[in-house]
C-alpha cells in the first residue's frame, strides 16, 4: 500500500492508503521525489473546470526514481532518475503523426483522467519517461513540465527581436512564459495581474513593467508604455472573460494574441475587436517538442525555474495547502511537495 491524496469532489481531498500500482508490460513505476502543485490542480480542486472526475489522484509535474518496470521495458531500470511527460498520446492519429501530440485525438493526462503524482508511486507508460540529468535536482525536474507549457506559448507567439510583449497573469505559467519570451528575444515585457505580491515577484524575475489592472487602467497604461499603439504580442495566462478581453484591448492592430489560460470552459469576448483590427488569436495547449527543450533549458542554465518556488511541503500537509490556495488564504507562486 502507499499514501496518496485522492480528490473526492469540489473542495474535498483526503490522504488515503491505496494499492501501489502494478506496472503493465510497457509501464514504468516511479517513486515520486518531487511534485509541483499546479494552478490547474487548484482550479480542479474547486471543481470549476470539470476536467477532473473524482475519485482521482492529481499531480502531473513531477520527477522521481524508477522503482520497477514491466516485462517489455528495456530502456529503464530500477534506480534510474527520471522526469515524466504527463501526456499519454496514441502516436498514430492525425495530430500525433503531424507533430502535434499535444492535440492527440485520444490523449490522456496524469492527474486529470489518469492517476497522478500526489502519491508515493505513479505508474507511467515508458514513452512518457525522460532521463533526469545527474546535474539536475528532483525539484528542477518537477518544473520541466510547466516550463514546457510556457515555452510552447512562446513558440506559438510571433514577434520580432526586441518587440514589446505583454503577459496577463503572474502565476507560475505566466512567469515562466515571461522567462521564455525573454530567452526568445522579446524587448520590453509588461506583466499584468491583480495581485501585488505576484507583480513584485515578476519585477524580481526581470519584468520591465508590472501593472495592477485592479487599481489602474491597464489598457491606458499599456498604451502609454507602447507609444499609443499597443503591444506587438499579448499572452493571456488566466483563462477568464475579463483577461481574455484585456488581451485584445492591449494588442496593437494586426498583433498576435495567444491564450494559454484554461480556467473556464466558456468565455465571452468582443468579436469585433478581433475582426475589425485583424488580431491573430490562437490557443496554445500543453507542449510538443518543448518538453525536451525545457529539460535542456534548465540543464544548460538558460532558465532557472527554482526562483519561483516559495513554499515546500509534504504529502500530509498538501491537501490543506491546496485548499488554502483555492480559497485565497495562501498566495504562494509555486509550491513543491517533497518526498
């Protein structure tokens, strides 16, 4: 038996003793060493997204050590240090065969519809496993997945070197996206949020401007900073109507607007803003080749995601902390559960 946090319904998660998964022929059983609490898990805990059907073990940002392997696994052995891509794709559909496994027609995700890593052990298909370099810590490994999401957003957002980019949302993904677009060659970066603590964190990480859209007119402020034109690229990392509309209003005519946020299944936006100003609006979901690229970016020191960690906890205390994050009692940028 093993300890695991089991999501039982909106605002209900408990620490249980559950059976240790048994690896099938092509599976790898991983002993979890570090797992990040993702904003999507917090939204899932609230029951607002509808994507996580209880009972389920959440947790998809993790690293660990191979405990056991199925009979058909040849590339991995017990004791190997690993980090895992949480997306399980079919490998044969149009999306997969076209280089877009992130939009696989039969995709599954650890912690969403497959039991995830808020547990002592997690079972994964061998295709999902990457080697964690000896030079990297388990905490760094647990941050590969969110960095891959951010790097995908940067790759999907067209802008020229030194262009001004605005990012709405200073959560983990928004802040990592800031680091990714900086690495890609953005000029001035404007970060927008309603939380002063997170805006201060953005400034500490290198944002050129940090705007609180609750206490000031963000649209007017962005116009002043951009010479009245608006930004060359706007990235939304929240996922609600207000911020989606804001991303349209701060973009200059013909600009690229990228939506990462996925908090609500339906939003309302001003379509005329898109049509009459020829804005190029696109969604970005997960990652494709960015997972391996994110691993390299951390290994090579190009991006240091450890800067985002504000709190470390253990599995026994994680449920209460997720509850605090969900109801606003805690405001940590990134929390890591350590084993």
